[in-house]
């Protein structure tokens, strides 16, 4: 039996991601993927969706391009969320932390605390 997957998708240029990663104290047992320099693959995004239940939960509405592209005025569906995240890394809500079959999405204090608790 292989050990559970431990992976963190983050953006190295994001100060919030950096602060969260330092606070988590995630060690070398985690695989780290900077989504700007190592683009998310369709298979990776589909796995995140499987764990979270939908693409919308992975989509960031605070990304600058959300308003610039007028997406706030459109009705988006799951296909749209998937395509947008694959096309533009900033649309992934981050960080995304995967520990086995559990996924923690985003930077809310509650979510970060849950991820930290799951690491123990």
C-alpha cells in the first residue's frame, strides 16, 4: 500500500500563500507545485474536482481578471470554471492542499486550521 498523496498547489509570488506555507510547517513529505511555473494539468484539476465535488469550489472570484474579463456579469457553469482555471492560473483558489483523500482549498483561517490539523 502506497502512502497517501500529500501535495500543495500554491503561487510562489503570493505573500498570502508564503505566509500560510510557513505557518503550516509542511515538510518534505509534501510535493509542492508553483502553479505559475508548473502549470496545472487537466488530470490534476480533475482530481481536485473529484476531491472537492465541483470546479466552482476551486475557482477564485477575487482574481483580478474575474472583473476585467466581465465574468462577474456572466452565468458560469462547471465547464467554464474548468476551462478558466486551466487557461489562467490566477483563477485557482489557493493554496490547494491535498492530504490523502482530503482537500483544503483557499486561505480562509478556518480552512488553513483544518489543513494544519490534518497534517498531524
